[in-house]
C-alpha cells in the first residue's frame, strides 16, 4: 500500500490549466455556507481522484490567533472555532465521499509562520479544548482518515512526538482512530514514533528508517501500521487502484484534465459569495448602468506574473497565497479588467498611487473605486496589517472634493 498524496491545492507548474484554481479556504469560510462547502469539497475530491491521488493534505483548520499569520488565508475556521466545526464536517464528508483520505491539519496551535520550526505556543488545556481542538474534533466525528501534526512546539514540546497531545488528547479524549502524519520534516527524533506519530513525512530524515522501526516493540509497529490502513480502508482510498506512486502516476498527475466548466462556475460562485460588504452609504452599489467609473490605485490592475519555474515556491502575489498550497493560474482578471467587461460603463483609470492622478481621473465621475491589497505567504508572517497602498488610501479618504 502506497499513499498517493497531493497538497490541498495542486501546484506543480506543469499542471497549469488542468486543475481548478479555487478560492482560498478563508474565502470559503466567509460564505458561512455548509452546503456550498460540501459541494466544493466533493468537486475537489473528484479532481484529486482524476489526478491519481488517494490522499489530500487538507483541510487546514487552525483557528486564527496571530492576525499577521502568513497562512491565515488557508484556514477554514477563521477566527471562530464554531464556524470551523460546521464547515470542517462538510469538507471532510465531501472529500472522503470521493474515496480520498483527508488529512486535517495542523495539530495544534500552529499560529504563526515566522519561526514556526522553533516557536513554542504556551496554551492551557482549557484553551486547547475550547478554542483550538473543536474543528479537529469535528473532523474526527466526520471520520477523517488522518491528522497532520505541526512544526511548532506546544508548551515546550514539539507537536510531532508530543504523546500527551497525540495519544492523550487526540486519541483517548477526542476519539481519533486514524493515523497521525507529520508535516514535512517536522519530526525531530525517532522517539516521535513512541510519541504518537505513525508516518514521518517525507521520510528522508532518517528518523523512521527501517532499522529504527525494527527496534520498536512489535505491538507498537503493528498499531502504527493498523492505524494507517484503518484510515485508508475506512474511506475507500484503496478501493480504486488508479496508479502506483513512483511508478505510473505521472500520466495522471501531468496529463489528466481534472477541471471542468462546472468547477469553474462553482469557483466563481464561491468567490462571489465570499465577498463581505461592510458599508454601502447612499446605495452606491450596485453601480448603475451607464455610470462613469474612476478606478484608482496600483492594486486595481496588478500583474499576475509568478513564474513557477524560476520563482521560489513560497512566492505569492495579490491573486494567490504563496507556499505549498499555491495554485498558479494561467490568467488572472484584475478589478479594472473585470469592470471593463461590464456593458454600459465608462471606465477611467489611474494605475498609480498618486493623489494628483486620482483627482484627475475622478473629475466628473459618478463612482470612485480605489483598491488596496497585500501579499501573504507560507514561512513568513506579514510585517504589518496595513495594505500596501495604505498611505494612498488614507490620503484619498481625506482629500477634499473626492
């Protein structure tokens, strides 16, 4: 038995155009829609199956603790564990309904990207059970096949190999029966096997080498293997032997077209439903037909030019989160380009963050639209919560006559 794993967002450059570039999970969370979450997860699981995979590294459900966390956009729970409980259940059910083993992550308190390999989250048991565990417990109740342990330490001990949390909390108190998979290179010693880890990923660090595993008590090794098989068999991940990892999966991974017009339509629906309108003074929206619209700011027409062959794996831009979950589309529609497609609108545009230019294009316009954005990525937290165009937007809001 060989797991055929793909991250929750397929990102190999050669696959561009063959999978759907879905909205991030935080956008899905913003819909507050259980049914839409299930529909999305079913479609995602179907794409993984077409690509020859039988394990999906998701959902990511960490409750936001650090607002500047570089991976907050990947987390389905947002800031509210109760929301994570409702949506995680639907995600796991949808994905595993396609015979794909889901791996809920990152257990636990993986609250920041900066110094994620060394930082220790200091957290009480009450906070763990009331705030951070509920989305994971929801995944367990839905029958999730696997749980991924995190890079960080919790109260001084690495999460991957913390027996008190993995055996004591996760298995005995939360009732998890599947297998614990480590995050990539998150295991720090062969003792992690005795600390509750069943699978060391990607397996190149030597901690789970054959001679080390053979030194374990036989009953422990049996338990580890049983948990992996139980998780895979329970969701039907071994029912269809599409391909064998390392042998004949490349035609599926790189050649099979897993996306479809219905999936593209679903992605657009999620994107639209995720939008949050904070204010609508004077009923500015929706924009009236035949309006003159002034669009100002560099973020309104930002380029999408990540090169998967030359740029680092964790590079992001205004359209996609950087990191292992990155999906690079072969096209991205800017706000300016989108509004230019609306029949009847007259568009005036300034692509600079210059207040003088903004005044010029706004003169006589019916609507002034300004854009701001920021980049977020794995491995590094944002240095500030300010948008890149913060100063320009403040000047714009304070300018007379605009």
